[in-house]
C-alpha cells in the first residue's frame, strides 16, 4: 500500500486527503499547530482530517531538517510528499529533494514567493514588464510620498490570502496603508513589502499541471470577482473569451521563467487593455475550494492528479487531461461593515437556491467580523454549477444575494 504524506494542508489539501483514501492510500500529515485548521477551515471541512491515518507532530513544519527527520523516524515508507499550503511549499520541495522524492524545483518556489525577485526575474527573462520597488518595512512609505508611482499596488514581499494587499491611489492614502499593514498579525506575512505598478483590468487565473520542464497541462482559466481592489470573493469556470490564449501563454512563460518544472500551479494575471500581466505564481493548486470548482467542471480531480504525479503514476502524455462538462462557480458573502453576526440563513435554506452544490460557513452566528480586507473576511461561501460558465456564475450570484438578504451584522 502506498503512503502519501502531506506537510500541513489547506482546504484543497483536505480534498487531496479524501482522494487518497478513495484510492486506498495511507495518509500521513505533518503538523506543527493542531489548532491552525480550526482557525482556517469551516467546521464541516474539519471532518476530512479524520481520514488521516497518522499525524506526525513537529515543532516547526517549515524546518526542512526537522520534517525530514520526523518522516525518517516515523517508520513509514513515504512514497510521495506534497503540500497544498502556500506557507510550506518551499520547505516541502526541499525535503522531497533530500529524500529522493518527486517534487518541485525549490529555487522556482523561492523566486515565486519573493514578490520583488519574481518581478525582476520575469523582466530579465522577457516574460513580463511590471516594475516593483522593495521596502524593508511598511513605515518606509512615509518618506516616499514624493517618489511613489501613483497609483501603485502594495503587498507583502511574502504573503497569502490577500492579507495587507492594497491599492494606494495617492499620497494622502499612505498613512492609512501603513496603519492597516501594521495591524497584521497573521502567520507568514513578511515585514518587507513591495510597491508595484498598478494594473487595471479584470483578474483571471490559470490552473496548470506541469509534468516536466516546459510541459504544462492547462486545466483551464477562471475569472475572479474582486472587492476593495484586492480581496477575492468569487470565481467562475471555464472562462472562454478572446483573451484566453494570450493569458495561458503568459502563464506558461512565467512558469518557464522561474524554472517551475513539476507539480500543480495557480497563476494569477490582470488582463489589461495592453494584454495580460502577471500578478503572481502560486506553486500549488488554487486554494479556498477553487480546485473543487474545476473538478466539478471537468469531472477530474486536480488535487488527485497532483498526488498521482508525485507518486509517478500519472499518465499525462501529450493528450489534454482536462475537458469541460459544465460550468462551475464559487462566490462568498463578506460584510462591508465590521460587527457581530446576529443572524445567518441555514445551510438548507441556501441549498434551495438553483445550482447550489456546496455551502461553507467561514464564520458562525455570534462571531465578530472585522473590515473586509482579506480572505479571512469571508462569512459564507457557495459552490454552484450550471450548463456553462455564465449560468454557474449567475447561480452563485443569486445564492449570495439570498445570503446577504438573510444575514444581519450589527
């Protein structure tokens, strides 16, 4: 029996764990904080953690030597090691390399996770033209009021979940940007920041499965719904418009530029009037139930393919793996004002809306929600299907409109 180990997990990783159990694989999960899933995941998804056969407790799952030692001492023959958690991709790739397991090039992940270096590498290798400035702390912005290229986009050098990512339109906004960033306490958000060219246009994302250098299976392209300039609250799939080919080719070029040669990736771009430009490359599948949307549309498990690729059992060949059977879309309700959740509709009531396949409660009645400034602001999320992308997106919008009408935050 094959054993698949995961170094931490996110929502997508929980579906990969479920896939492994359906395939009859043993599952080991390396964790350093047993309470982190309770802070990050909806209650209903926590049940999937019970599918894990063995939890390997470590003090720091980002420590390559500690994770390697824990796996070697576990007594398990590990056939594959993966993570779908952005905060552990580089360490996991390094452990794979030291244990002789299939994995991503660690240097590619290192480049992708350093947002300033990422921009520089893309420019040097002709993959994109976006400019960026690195600052060691957000407070440095105070002395840059007369030199910043307004409007600009400011985000952590290393980060996740849209936390502390903000558009700054003019010098008058700088003090507010500094205050907002100074209040961030979430794990894995760097003190250093980058100031980038502001890109105007719709946000889109490309899901890829890379089987070797320059060999990319395209799962498809999704549109994204964004509020407050940077907080993603929805997506629909498959996006088939006149920009699709250019978007996919730009994503391929970015992966090749950073040397990404193995595994799943989630590439985000802004489709401007001058063509698509990169936002970032995430060297793992899309999170927050994004890959479930693709699974529903294609009838194929993207996390499952990532597992089989790591095991060496995926027959990718040259034939496209992913074909579209229907549209799918996810959307979230997040309150525009801070306060306590006084009332929420029931799961059963939400499921009465057309096309709803899944419902997740990221917060419960009685919870207090803050400003709408990251993915952690989400309250309710729905997943819908339809005969095509447009119908699925409409179904998701109607379901969230129902949620908004039935929710009270005061």
